[in-house]
C-alpha cells in the first residue's frame, strides 16, 4: 500500500466543507458578508481576534441575543465534501490517526469529528455568557498565521514524527502546517501558493477520498 504514516491532519474550512468557512457560513445564513474583514486579515491590517469580533458583531446585529445553541442548530446544515467517511475509514484501516486542525468553529469541527470518527480536533470557540448568549468575542485555539504550531501539538499528542505525518489543506493558512509535516496535499487549493512548491501534491476533486491514491501511491491499473 505504499509508505506508512501515523497521522493525517485535515484543515476543515474549504477542505472538509464545501463552503470556504464555517464562520462565513453562519454569517451568510444570517444575511451578512465578511469579505471586507477577510481581506483586512489577509492583508495583515487586523489580527485574528479582530477578525472574529467583526464577524460576531454582524451575527449579533442580525440576530440579537444569539446563543450558542442557535449557532449549533445552524451549523448542522453545514455543507460537507463527499468521501469523508471513506477517507477516514481507509486511513484508520491502515493504522493512521485522523485529526482536524482549523481556525473554523469548534462546534463544526466537533460535529464532523463525531460523525466521521476523527480522533481529535483543534478549532476556535465562541465566548458565551452565563445564559449561553454570545458575548462578541472568540476564543483562539488555532493561530491562523501559524497553524504549524497547532499541528505540532497534535503530532505530539499522537507521538507522530514529521516524516510520518500528512497535512491536507486548501488555503494560504495551511502553509505553515505543510511546512512541519512530511507529506502535504493541497485539496482544491484556493490560493496559488499551494499549487507551487509549498504542497507536495495537488488534488482537484469533489470527493476527498481522491487523496488516498496519493497517500498510498496507488497507480492506474494496479
């Protein structure tokens, strides 16, 4: 079956989901848009905490008193890519743990992890008050500008070395994760940086199980 790995780390937003962001998905459901804030973040004009605040301010304006339960109800309909179950099952069959590492919403990562059997997840949380209402602040567990640090935490947790770890992502935020792992796969990359030297492999497909051919070095006709 090819080279043996111990851990596969997946980005979530745009990789496991068919929409670019779980944050964007909630905002879109509420009739808002975060393109201006996203561009400001990408251009280094604001930090991740401010990016969260601007998104959450729109959520709270569109739905005053919005609660964590409201968010969870909306996130249940988050569109996912095809092939997640098959991919996780095959990786597990070959002794490879699967984890999610994302700057997306933790409730979305938990939902996906629980449904498809991921072994762990790291993602960002929402601060709530004693009544479960959003306060307008996010809780950062994954630094979007240094996802590699979070990937290393997952590698340490599972005792996986760089050479025996795979990273799968789709955007510029995944580059630092690619840099600390032994194999990197850009899945439907949104940023041109990932299609160049930053990713070992590039896979374009509407089914994420196509990455298995790369991981296990499956050849046509074999």
